[in-house]
């Protein structure tokens, strides 16, 4: 069984304690890992005792199709057994987009040149494990061996189920299946397994005849104690598969198509003139909708639900790179991502207290349940800009939707709490400016610096927006404002601190060069020797000690350039060009988050050729495996960035002062584009 195969549930994780040979106060205590759960895929076929295998016999024909329009994956296989029996298989898989617990496999068998006994077995396998991490910090999990413990098994005719639990995080999960066979009179056999086998199997047998199509449909449910009480999950799982079986595959297939018809009617980006890029952007948007949490308790992981990279953690990727796509195409899908942050405010407040921040919150750099999971604080917890990134996202949602109820019930509390933290994270300098020291910006090749420009200007935005919201609530929703203040323990006069801080925020600008320094030390550092760094030494983080990287003038990804996009009305076009010309040669783009931002800003400043080149790298990063690591999961931020390249880059869309602005142009290789 391939260690890269797996089934993943958004938000279902195991916890382990982080081991530090040399610990320190306030470091993250636990790491959470999205688990590879019960394997529901096994279906085994025998023709007169000969087992079908792609590794034996002769493959006569094969095709695999992922239908982005309808949300199905199909395989067509024509195979000849070692003894000459030929069969046609058409296998269709589908993860329901209207019922997060449900998946379906439709397995059609047609004997081509024989009559005889056919056996087909449908199984659940609980003996699963996660991929163990190697030397690459971006890959694999810290858990080793099998984590899930099988505690209960059930079989009843064509129905079977396994219940498993996590030893530490305390979750329970049931994987259940129902099966039906159409096109033949079948015998059903319950294959005996003990609980120690950790699997269940239902075997069907029938007399196959040449040219006659027989179809097995396997209805699968995953239900966990994150959604229901533990003593309810078995019943819910059985109800899901029983109801699905009653509706049948054709009904579920139509329901799935209806979902995607509605999704694509709002979300599609049409590119005429490049089928290559058209496929890339649709593939990316498809994965985003497949991977996102929609229950307000889950978010979207850096690798979606396609692999174990980064342990299934949520980062700032969701807010800055993915959220805009949903916000401006399907706002109802954007809202649950924000609610996830609201529902983890308690953990963010506790994290702030760990760092001696007595007011407000500090959201974790990487997390599943809301607690910090980053063990390397210089490139983790120190990236406090995540507070402002989240506040920016709330601001964007409220500005775009005018959802006043959301602002009052959820948004204001998050914006206030993030703003309160900046007052304690920052310091008043003797020159009268408000400064933020000892932090890391988006560029992870530059750590623990004073006055990272991106952090400062985003914090300024956070503080200013909190002050604006406070005034709106004070005027229009005074009772709700008082409720929020009581809830968070906010004192009268704190809003005045926010106002003073954002007005006096330190934002350095070198007038001689017209460059904004990335931080106080960046321009003083020795330039990285790019000329003598071979391609085999990239990404730098895999070949050089952090201390070597940190002391050089080199960027992993867009940092200050990202501020040009998010807060573009704060800069002149001349300043944007000067900064782009300075920082582009210093940026390795070792992060998949980088190229989309450089493409957007290049479009704005008139560097259209560069913008298109960066877009080419972004749009098919996973389809073409540009970074040679897609086996460990897709790059959701890059996928969201693809949409941004078109909409914010080529079309120049910005939202300034609650007004949409466009400045479109047409890439020379295209006939048109539409969104």
C-alpha cells in the first residue's frame, strides 16, 4: 500500500507533545496532525478465481478523467487476465459536496469474451498510518506508525462499519459502508474478521455473461465526534449510507452536478487563447472548493485534503490567498472561513497570554484546533502579522457584503481583539513613532527584526479599522458595543490608543533611493551571492543553516511587495516600481506563495511580460509539478493566487474605500478572458 495514498477529513487530527531538547517558556507545547483515516477504497475483483491487478495480465486500454464540471473522477480499464479472460471496468468516484460525510464509488464490470464466476469484494481497512516526516520540514507528519485504534466493528448483510479513536486528541470516528449490486443475481457473503483484523469485507458473487454489465455501488460515510456526540456517530453513519443507497447513484450524481453547475456559474474564469492555462485555473479552483471547510469550525489547509504536507495545518494562506476567491464569487462560502477564526478566539487569547500580551489575542501561525503548532518560533509565532491578515480579511468581507449582523455578532470582536494586541506588541519610540520590534514578516528568510514594513503597515490598517468600527458601533449599535466590551474586558479609552498608534505608526522610506526598507536591518546586510548559487541549492532552506540565510539580503517570497497589493492605495506608482525593481532580484520564490503576488504587482506597474511569466509559473504549479513536491499535496495558496493573478492582476481589481476599481489589460497571447 502506497504511503502517499490516504483519506483525510478536514479538522480531524491527533495530538502529540512537541519535544524540545532545549525548551523555553512560551514555546508551542503540542503539534496536531491531520490523520490518514480508514481506507474506504478497497474493491477487489476475481474472474474465475483470477484476481484483477494492474501489475498482472495485459492492459488493453486505460484512461482516467477528472471531470471538473461535475465533480467526479472516472477510470476506464480494459484488461486481459493471464488466462485470457477480458473485462471492461468503468470506475467512478465522487465525494459529495452537499453532504460532507458521504462518498460514493460506482464500479461497473462487463465481461468481454467469457461467461463465468465473478467475485467482487468491498472492504473497509482500518490499518492505516501517516507518512513519517523526513528531513524536509514541509513534508509528512511527526506521528509514527498506526495512530487510530479500532474499538468496534459491525457487519450486517451489505452494511459494515468500523469505529476508531485517537489516543490523545480524544476523537472518535465511524467509517461505514452500504453496498448494492445491479445487473445480476448475486450471492452475498459476510467475510469473517475479528476486531484485531481492523477490517470489514462484504463479498458478492454472480455468474457473469459476455457483454452483460454488472454494477457495484459502494456508499461510504465518515462521521466523527467533532460533529456529533460519541454515542450518536454510529447511528448517524448508518443513516447517511442507508439514505444514500435509497436515493441511488444516479440521484447523487445529479445532485453533485447541480452543486457544481451553481458553483461554476459564479466562479468560472474563462480564458480564450490558451487551453493550457484554462485547464490550469479551473483545476485550481476545483481543488479550492473541494478542500475548504464550510461548517464554521474548519478552514482550508495549506495542502487542502490532498496530502500530508504541513500536517494538514491552516496558515494565513486561507485569509490572504484563498479567501478573496470565495468572497467575490461565493460570499456564503467565505463566511464559514471567517467563523472558524471567530470560534478559535479563546485559544488565540490564551496564546497571547503565553507571550505576556495581557489584552487581545494572538492567532497561531499554524493550527488545526486553534492552538499554536509551530515549533520553530522565528518563522512561526514571530509572524504576528497574521493578526492583521485576519483583520484585513474581516474588513474585506464586511466591505464587500455589508453584512451588518456579521459585523456586530462576530467581526467587531475579532477586529478589536487583534487591534488590542498591537498596543502591547508595539512600543513608543523616543522620536514619537509607534514601532514593532522583534518580529518576522512574510519573508521567512529574514527573521526576528525590528519594524518589518509589511507588519507595521498591516498593523496600522488593523488599528485604523478597529477605530472605525468602534465609532460605527458607538453611533449605530451602542448596546452591542457595550456587550462586546464587556465580553473582552475592554476599558473606555482603548480606542483612543488605537487611533494614536495608527496615526504614529513607523513606516520607513529611504528618500534617496525611493525604496521602503523591508525592516530596519535589511539594507545593511550583505547581498546573497546568487551568481554562485547553483540551481541544485534551491530552496535555500534545504541547503543552508537559518543563520546563514538570515544574515544575508535575500527573500524567500513576497514581503513588502505583498503590501503593495493589499494596501496599494498607500503607495504611489513610482514607489511601487522602485520597490519592485529592488526586491525582485533578491527574491528566490522558494515559497509557492510568492509568484502570484509578483505577477499582480508587475501587472499594475506595467511590467506585463514579467506578470505573464509569473502567472505561467503559478497557474500550473501543481498540474506540472513545478516544485517537484505535489505528491505531498497541492498548494492551496498558489491556487488561490492563480485567480488573483487574473482578477487583481490582468483585470486590476481593487477595493478601495468600499468602491471596486478595475484597470484591465489583455495578455498578448490571449483572445479574451472573462470572470
